């Protein structure tokens, strides 16, 4: 296997694997020839600091790339007829702050947050990709943060995050919007039916005086191949919602449980002040998965969900759960070595929460929780854990390039060890021959990790696609060869800090 780093191929080792179960029916990918990844093009959107390029969508019908540009409240448009020479076109000025974009057969859907009041309802604007004219608009819930078409184009589904204001005096309900494209009807699904329920499995409801319906914050949507079900991450809550698109109902809310960092395959470097880069150890800490992006994959007849376990804390002027382990009052019976654990070079610097851990309600903390899993996870569509990458993202980056380990957007190594590590942010899959490839974007460390998940119970690491010019991947687009202007599979990566879009070709 190889690592692609600035057009240099470097031999590396296969990473170790943790699985929860095994299937004899799954075999390898079946492609004998070696896959080759080449960066064939790039573009820079905007001339200022970060925030000119976040999420992108590609329309094969027009070869146009549409880029969310919140700084200039517009959709930036580029012609990728020749991906090696992108040409900037006329931008689309939008009425609101754009957060997300998706394309289906010449239709462009844009999620627009209310620019004057973030807690008010937002809009999905629909444009014609060819003429770039507005064809329709739909009112949806508060803070539409992610939008996607169903594979059959019948529905547009949007995650309305419903974040509170900074003082936490206005906390709108999170919701999921379903737009019937043919009928032009909008269904807004709230979570009030789950109020008062104990979801369990470490699902979190913890905002001040918040009901479950207020507390959930839908983050990201993926849809089953048959367009019948949507799966929505509830990041801060550590959960997933399952939506029946035919009946337009939220059928299930799942808690995802936690990772146990005392187990051998879940080691972490927990301090940025221990003087050691890559100081992997086991600790008496649990990690919420806190998934950001999610994608659906059908692999050899099986259906799976894959999450990027970035992690996220609530940190507002009116309410903050965020603190460090050294500032917790730890239960002396459970943590008899608390004084040692809370040294900065041990767990003292690790970001943790005050919202969870006081199990018996006596004012001290019986468990320590970290944000995010520092991993990607493959789940069944009912929420059973199939595979988690454990500590292997961090260990692989450390082996390949110690200077990049737990770095912050290209800065010095180790300075995100006390937080959420590499921060897996984005996930996308692509079928190449008989292989199913998984791409995982690392928001802090940078670059894209590539895996062969043809056997979802035993993924195999293939590549790290990384270029120092591209900082903080936010969005991934996988383009099949039949839809590609080059005739080969493409991966397009949008970077929110460098404002760049990197275009990789796969042969």
C-alpha cells in the first residue's frame, strides 16, 4: 500500500483492526491492479481569510461546481469541464447565509440560514444549474445546516440544527425537513414525540431547561440507496435519528454509546504539554462518538452507515459544558490517583464535560468523558457497531509524518492532543471496480484517509492524500467515472481554511 503526499508515494504498513464481529461471506475487493491517486487540479475560492469555501456540489450535466461561500453570501460557481484548469463563472447571490448545497440532475438546492436571526426559520432555495436562476424556495426549520437530495430525486432532506442563541435564552427545536420536489410540499419533523423518553446508550439531553425536542441538533443527513430512509446525526447528543421518508416520520432515535480509552486498541495522546509527540496511552476516560458527517453504503448486499466521529461541545456565554480534567472534582474512591491523573502531562489538559459523569449526583465526578471518537465507525442501519477504527488514525498519521500528528491546521504537532485529535470531519464512499473505497477528511490534521471497506468488518488502509496547500477539509464529493469530465473517478475536497478545492483522479 502507498501514501500519496504531494505526489510522492511512500510505502507504509497496514493498520491494525478492531471489529465487533465477523462475517465469512465478505472477501476482499477483488481488484488486482493497484489504485493510483493523482491531484490533477485545484482552485482557490475568494481572496481573504477562511470562510470562502465550505461545502461543494458538482453537476455532471453542466460540469459546474457550486461552492458554499458564506463570507460573501453567495454560491460560487466554477466550470470544471477541464478539472486541471477550473474556470470561475458568474456567482449566485443568495438571500441568507448559505450552509450547504447539493445537486440532482440540473437542480441545485441551497440551505440558507436566516441572516438576521439565526434562531428563526431558514430557507431551501432551488436553482437551475444551467441558467442559475431561482426556480423555487421553501421555508424550513431553524438553522438549516445540511441539505441533500434523495438518490431518486424525489425528496430534498434538510437537517435543521436549531442552535440556541449565545445567551441560551432562545433555544429553538431542532428538526428535519422533507421537501417533496414534485408536489412542492414541505414536511417539518420535530422531536416532541420523544420528550420524556430515556433514549439510553449515552444519548445526551443536557441543555439548560431544554426538552429533548429543543436539545437535539440535527447535523448531517444521508439517505438509503432506495430513497426510503434518511439517517441524521445528532452530534452534540451523541445520537442518530432514523426517518421514514414514505410516511414522513422520525421512527427511531438512537444513542451511540461511548468508546473506552482504557482498552488496548483505543489509546490516545491526551496532553499537549507532556513534551512527547505521539504519547499513546490508555486512560480511564470514555469518548462520546459525537458524529459529524454520515454516509450510507451498500456493500455486497449489506447496508451500512459510516460516521466521522469529530466531537463537539456546547460552549456559549449563557451555558458551557466545557472544562478540563484538572478542574473536575473526581470521586476519590473511583479515582484514588486523581492528583496524578490531573497533572497537565497526564489527563489534566484533556477537554471534558461538566454535563456528564456525576453518576450518583453527589457533586463529584465518577466518570470522565472526552469529545469525539478520534475515529470513523461503521454501523448497521439499526445502530449496531460493526467496526471502529480505534486509535489507528492517530497512529497512522504519527507513523507517516510525526510533524503533522494532532496538529492544528498545519501548525505544530501535538497541539490538539488535549482536544479532539485529528478531528475526522467528512466521510464519503465510492465504488471503484469491485472495491468500495472510504474517504475520511481530517479537519485539524488535514488530508484525506483512504480505506478499502469492501469487507466492512475488516477495512484496509490504502492512502493518505495530503497537500500542505489545502487546509481543513470540510466537504467531500465522490464522482463516478460515468459522471466525470475526465472519464475517471474523481474525489473533490473543499477546504474551509485555505478556501481551496482539491481535485483527485483515481485510476
